[in-house]
């Protein structure tokens, strides 16, 4: 193979990997937590989620700084820059993977092409190229560091080992997991030195070279955390369940093994690692030493909420070992054996991913819980004709159902759909002038992400405790079924805390007041086309002194209120001075209750309908009477409607 042909094929495989990743390009709700930290840092409030509250609710310090720096430098927000950063990190990760594969003793160029081929078709590698999270960048840094450690060990170059340690420090600043990368590499260097017959002190010097720079970074981060946040660990550590959950971890690993063909890939990788060991080369031993602690942690902690994100480095490191296994097979048994093995592994590692993608690529965002495969329809996929594929899919589907119920390994399509849904519901707040947004609001949610980002001037209390230090340290409810890494706080304790802080519940944004009323009984006008549904604790005017407030709740004496065209009509018994400007099919809210309200009538043209069920908040819709050319009001809940009339009151704010 000529150099030109090799480079062309390698470039095509890299493009294929990026094209595969583009099929899954998405932002997840959790990414917006870091986006909000980046916003506050850019605006001069510091690395905080809520202004004035120093809580480390992120686990990606370096990633957040990059997003904030780009925002300050270019004026482009992180929701735009995060995905290109992910693709840029993917190029680094693929280059590092190719560099590891090129060290194969059975031929560097074939190993590089095979490694890039395996990476290009791997679903999980494609998925975590984007998401708005830091995962692809962290994996790229770890792969670079591992490659430098191996190179420094084989060349006995401590400068290279020190550079590798510095890269490990950057990875640690991006995620907590690389904390053990330097100690694991140091242990491997000691073992490597002994197997080669080097003096103990020589191995110790190598271990110090790879450990000291990373240690300096770790101590610096610890000092910053203690000084800025006052605690030694990220707040997320305190918020997550820390008890054993082996059953969740086993389900997580079993699902990954079935989906990505570990029952074929792992034996092939072990074979490749053993063959390199016979040649006195411990590269794949280094990979095992590095990933073993995080695999044990995942098993203990019940896996991860995201679809195999925590296994990202494992997937990458399995590839060079499996490629060495294939090339060793070729050397021992001929090209045909290696070709058949490669095709078999590639086929079985893509049965579930291809099936799942074909069934969920157009998933309804409101039915994300159905994002696992339907075993009744998988026969349409040619790959399931492989022997045993039927059983693999059925068992994977059973595991997926269990995992979905426990919020383990939630699929990419679920995260993408949830984020789109949140943006559709709350994205209207981005059109509101920050200067007119109500100040001093405190609200609460069970998921921190899109909503706090698009409402930057609201103080948000996180019911899971990820961004709230008080909630993070609350006792766990022992009677709740565990879901993901989070355990529910004791409800009474949480409610008591919320009562001391909350003053408004912020609902989704409506384009009109009547649309916002679908979310709550009180709405606040923030802009001409942005109405916020709220539940206010205390006097509404204290919270929204400058905004129009409409409500379907009775205020003082009026016993009838009707929201119509963004105005409140109210009165004890009244007829409107002007016709109701209601389009067919438009919804409106009605409150009937209070004193002297036992009957009311709506007069619309020559249509008269009586209401005989007062003391009830109802939602009605204007509908056309068949064959009459007239319209009438119909209750959306299906109960009979008699009518309402307004007189004396006229329009006015609630």
C-alpha cells in the first residue's frame, strides 16, 4: 500500500466517523448546567449557578472555562459552540487512536485503518462526539496521555512522561475520573520496569515523572475548590447516592455487552493483548490498569444515567487491542481467518445499534420512554438474520426496559428529545428583554438545564441537589425506588426547605395569555408574545410590579372572571359592552365562584347557554353548531355547560 493510498483511506474513514457522529449531533439538558455557569462567569458573577451562591454543580471545570472564554471573545453562546468543540475533540481522539494502533508489531498501516474502521461504525463513539458535554474532549486527552506514557516508557524518555502527566492534569480539570489516571500509569511503569529487568529506582523515577505534574494540577484544583466553594469535592458527589447498587451496575454492563458485542470483542482484545505481551509489549496492560478502577466504580454505583458515556474510554481502548488480535490471527492462521473474524465482529456489534436507530430516529419527543426497541418489528432489519441475533435483541430489550424504569443508560434519543421539548416550552423566554424580566424570583425544579439557562435572572433550587448544597446533603428517602445515581430526598425535609425560599413557580412560556393559562391559573406578560405561567406565593404585585397580570382566580368581590384576548373580564353578573373577539377553536379560562354566584349566562350573538355549575374553574372552547352557522362554548373536560354573561365589570387586570 502506497503512502498516498493509506492517507486517502485514513482520511475517508475519519470523515465517515464524523458523518456517523453527525447523525446523532445533539445537545442534552444537562449540558445547559455548564452553559449557565459559563453565562454567569461571562457576565462577571463568577463560577456560580445562582448569583451569590457558590456551589460547584458542574464537573467539567476546563470545559466550562472554554465555553465562557469563547462566549466572551466571540459573542457566540455555548449552545452554538459546544457541538463544534466536540467535533474538534473527535479529530484529536481519532488521531490519538490511530497513533496507538500504529504501534502494532504486525503492521502499523493496516492496524490504523482497521482501528479507524471500528471507530467509524461504533454507535457510542458517534453519540458522545457531541451532546454539549465534555466527554469527547476528556477521552481525547486521556488517549493522548496513554499514548505518551507508552512512548515515554519504551523510549525511556522522562520528558515525554512529564508531558503525559500534564495532559492527564488537563483531563482531570475536565472530569473527576482521570484523577486515578496518573497513579495507575505510575503503577504500570513500575511493573513495566521490573519486567524489563530495570532497577527499582529507575521505575520510581519514571513514576515520579508521570505523577508529579498531574499531582500539582490536582492540588491546585483542590486549593481552588476549598477557597472558592469551601468544600474538597464537587457538590455533585454529595448529591448522588453513595451506597452500593451492584444490580444496577450489572444491568448496565450486560446491556452494553449485548449491544456492542463484547462477547466477541473482549476475547479478541484479550488475545491481542496476550500476543503483544509475548513480544514484551505491555501497551494493552496499561489500558486495562487505567480503566479497571472506573469499571469497578460503575459496578458499585449502578452504572450511569447516560447511554454508556462512562464507558467511552473503554470503547476506544478495546479497539487497538482487538485490532492487534485480528492481525495476530492473520499472522498465525492466514488472511481468511482474520477477514471472517473481522466481518463477524463488525456485524454482531451493530445488530442492536442499527435496529435501535431505525426505530427511534423519528421518535415523538413526548414518548421518550418508548426509546427502546420493539422486538415485534425487528425482523425488518437484515442484520437480525445472523445466527443468535434474535436472542440478543430480545435479551437486550428486556434489560433496556428494566434500565429505562431505573433511569440507567438513558438513550441519546431520549436526551435529545427532552432537550428539544424543554426548548419548545421555555425557549420563548430568550425573547424577553433582560432589563424587564422580574428580579428576585426564586423557583424550583427537578431538572436543571434548559429552563434555568433561558431564565438567567431566576434563582433556581435543584430538587436533586446537583446545584444546591443544602439539598445535596439532605437525608435520602429509604422508601423510594432508586433511579440512576440520584436518590430522592426525604420529601418532608425538602418541602420544609422549599417553603423557606420559594416565592414563585415558573411555568412554560406561552405566545398568548390564554396559551399560558394551560400551565397555571395566573399569567404574567413579559413581552408582546411571551406570557409566563406562574404560581405566586405571596402578593403577585410584590413580585411583578411592572408587568400585566391576568388570573382566573377571583380577586376581591368579583365572582366571575373570564380571560379573553389577553384581558380579564370580570363582574358579578354582566354583559360585555363589546362582542367577544374569539376565533373558532380558541380556548379561554373561566372562574365561577364566590358570593351571589349561583347562575350565569354567556350571550354570543343569538346563542344563549346557561351555566348551572358555579364554584368551578372551567376551560371552554368556541365551536360551531352544525348546520346553524352559530357558535357556542364547549367545556374541554366534556361536562355540560350552561353559560355565562358579563355586565358592569368590563375588562381589567386580575
